C-alpha cells in the first residue's frame, strides 16, 4: 500500500511526522546509538536535497530527520533510504531510537561496550508498540554522559576495583587519582571507602606497582526517568553481570509496562502510582 493513502497516525508510527505546512512531513531515521557511516551520511544529504529543502536536523536522541518531504514523495524517499541502510524510524507510543555514549570503543572512561549493547537493544525492542513512548539509554560509566537516569530505561557500566593491600607500599598515588576521594590511607596501606565509591573504575591502572585491578564489572539498571514538563530522575533497580541479563530485565519491564501502564502514562508516573518496591519485587523475583 502506498504511504500516501495512510492516515497521519499510521504514518507517525513508522517515523513520518506531519509538519504544520500542508502535505509536508518530517522523515525520522532509525539510527541506533547515533552511528552512521560517511557514505550513508552523504546519501542522506543527497536525498534531503532531492526530496526536501536541502537540510537535515540532528535530533536530541542522536538521530537524523529530513524535513519538508511532500506526501507524494514518501514512497520514493523511503525506498531510497532503505536501500541506503538508513530506513525511517519510529515515533508515537512505542520504543524509540536507542541512544548511547561511545563506551569502551573510544572513551578512556568507558567500562562496557555500549555500541554492542545498544545494537542488541535495538534489535530486540526498537519500534515495539507500547501504551506510551519508551526511551532507552546506554552509558559506559558513572559519568553518565548518555543520561540513563533521564530515560524510561537506562543502563550504566560499573566496575568494582580491588586493592591488593598486602603489597601496598603506601605511596598514596591512588588517593589523588580517585575522583570521589573514596581511597584513603589507613596507616601505610590504601583502602577503599565503599560508601563513597561509585564504581567508576577510574582508579584501575593508576597504581605505580599495578596493585589496583578490576574485581568485576557489570551493568546498573535505572527505570522511570523522563524530561518534559514534569521531569524526574529514574531510580536504581538492580545491578547485573552481563548484557544478556540486562536485556532479560528490560524484557520483563517492557512486558510489565504493557500490563500495568495506562495509555499515555510514562513509566515513572506508573511506578509512582503502583509503588516502586512492588514493581521491583515483581521484576526481580
């Protein structure tokens, strides 16, 4: 069926958003983790000039959208975008574009493979119909550049360090390198104050005798965050050890949301209504 014959709501579901100008649409592209090759980007520019007004918009969710596309051209531009491996994305009450920071692929602070996890989340959840929009975010460390606490579902890379104190010479270098001041000297030995440690892993590798190493690394899951007119930060739900466990927890949450969230009610608002501890028990247990 031609896109020209669909109603506005059906078009929005697939990433075509009606502009205020008559018969013009914005075409939003599917772009997990905000990654696009130079070849794909060049083709997007060509299509913006061919079918639109010659410019594109970079969205707040690491995506690209092309404005000023006439409804009669939606079929044609969609075919060319799909051939370019940059197909139209998703809007409305469904899972939106997955965002992430570069993680350990590029960043010195990155603990986890954010692109890998983001791709897995995109494959599992992107575009899934929901009672209300759901936004995912993946961030590589507690610096939280991708703002996992501001999304309905967020995940953060964490790393627990271990100090081999028996061999510690008491130089104190690590105490200066910890951004949280969570490492202190106890006599001539360095110790970690766990109530201050945020599991950022910045201390690993800073010891001149290589006595601070990774004990384990994992994934901290946040739920219920949002921005908008009434912003709220998401709450910590659970720490898990693998990307697979993260996806399994998110699947439980998505299915729970379909059963418990009212139409148009963001996940965080639903959790306030239902009770966070009740939700946590149902998801974790």
